[in-house]
């Protein structure tokens, strides 16, 4: 993964990221981390509104990831 601070503004990566910025910074985004499926790992979530974190946490699955 590239360090975004070192992305060339005239390069392909910058253009690709730039295309996605509008929806991410103007709307609401739900991010799900499904975890690795082990008994010591829980899935997580984060909710962003216009680029600001609204809420985040873990999702308790009742002891089963199935």
C-alpha cells in the first residue's frame, strides 16, 4: 500500500483517489471489518458522515461467527 502523502498529484493513484473523494466526503459511509473469524476476534464497524467519524465499535456475534 502506498503512503498517500507521497502520491504524485499528476499520477494515476492520485487521480483514482480523487474520483472517490466526493462521495466519501459528502455522504454517509458504513465500513465493516469482518474480522478473521477466530474466537478471539470480533467484527467491527465505523460510520462516517461527510468525512467525520460518527460511531464505531464491535459487533457481538453471540460467540459464533457462522
